[in-house]
C-alpha cells in the first residue's frame, strides 16, 4: 500500500491544508442557513455515498467525477449556483481530497479487519494513507491498534460498515434478490402497448420522472430497464436465477463472442462495451422490470460502476480480445439471449388531471360539528 504524499488520486493539485482545517468536511448534524455552497454540496455528497455505497471496493475506487455527476443529476441548481459564485473549481478540489481521505480511511479499515480486499485485482491501488492519517496504517499492521475505540471516527465507522456487510451474507435471505410485484396501473407516462409489441431482446430505458408511483418507493435509482420476458418465462424462474451482475462471455446468433453483464446463465444479458454509457447511469442496482402476463415484476440486480466499473471494463476487453482472432462460427440458433438494443421509453399522454369539485359548497356554520 502506497504512502505517497505528492498528489491527489485524480492527479490534480491538492487543496492547501487539506489534511487539516483546509478540507471542507460534510456536516452530519443538520443544514445551516448560513452554510456556504461548498458545504451544502459536500453535505449532499455524503448522503449520496451513504445511499449508494456497496462496501470496501466502493470506497477504494471513489471517483469524484462520478459523485459530481450524481450531484448534478439530483441537484442541478446547486451546480449552477457554484458556477455563478465561481466556487465550482474549489468544490471539485475539495471533493477530490475528500475522496482521497475516504479511500485512505477505507484502506486502513480494511487492514484493521485483516485486508479482505484484493489489492492486485487488475491493478495497484494507491492510497494516500500517510497524508491523512500519518503513522496509523503502520501501527495497525503491527498490531499496536487493536480496539475500535483507538481508531479515528471516520475509520471506525467504515470498520462497522464493512463488518456488517460481511456478516449479513451468512444469512439465507441475502441470497435472494430484491424483487417486488408492481401494479399494472399508474403507468400513464409510458406507452406500454408499444413496449409489449417489441421483442424480448429490446429493452427500454425508463427515467425517474416517468416512474409509476410504486417504483419510486422501491428504488433509489434514477433509471430502470423495461423489457418483455421471453415466452414461457415465469416470475419464479426469474427470481430463482437472480444474482449480482458479473462480466461473462456470450456467443451471439452470429457466432461472435461478446462480453456481457449478466446475473446468471439463462437470463437475458446486456452487452457491456456497446452499452457502457447506459450502464454508467445506474448507481447501486439495475432495476429491471419484466412485463409478464400477470403483471410487471421488478428485480433489482446488484451493480456498482463505482466499485467495480474499471475492473468490468478490463474484463470485457480481455474477453473480446481473446476471441477476436477466432473465425465466426455458423449462425447458432441456440445462442443465449442478450439485449440487442436499448431504446428510450416511449411515452404516453401522461396522467389525466383529477377533476376539481366545482361546488355547491356548504359553509354554513350550522352544519359544523361543535368542538
């Protein structure tokens, strides 16, 4: 593990005094009316991290550009205000340093737990542990820090988070995906009739502003994929064959091997490289809505481009490079199903406004119930 002090993770100049008072940290108590715009932005970034974090790999790969994009998607007015105030660049430098600090804290938390991360996984991670926590990593490695109370609070919190995520995986109910039935009503923004006429290899990208109400209650994601399930597919089959997305080779109908993200064999896969820009829209899960004869079924597949996006890109390129020199086989009618295109969700007329009561009104005092 590196202990370099010269630069931040993104290669940009670090804020002066970022190891101490110069770094604007999130305020976890409450929002104050006189907070600076940078403070408000950092407070919201901390909420984004709490909602979408997925364990040690997420903190090890924190990317300030992704967090800024999430912030701009959720709160564009704040980005505009930072630009007008000429403090956007200062916020970016602060965010880069904060990500470096959290990554260093996560690395020390992982060392405290016995280094569960694979530090050689497709590359070498460089954490600035000495810059933010001088001497602490060495004391942890040599067993001089054995109690949680001896760690700085930011590291102790991550130790607790990592431990909880590790322990929850021993329970059987963690093996099942997040899924739920959605009502067939409330899809007024969407032209479901057009979607149902598409084949089962076409997916439609649904934006949050067009979600049916219940879908908004089920996920924090801003996008979802809607597709027709293959004929004869049951809800139990889709649920039983669900697992986190991973990268795997798949032979398409032309005999070409492509890298796909998929939950498991036999379930529709998504070609990774050609849909990379779409897949980056999802933060923690990919909500997939299967249109079944008895109603829509939502399954949320684990997916974090922050945590494993770089690894997925390397794996996908290695898979396609490995098979690129092979001559294409004859068309294979038994090729596994994969999404051939992702289109914007066709929209309908939208919800009809509820009719307003035009009277008559009875406001007579004599009709009021006495207190």
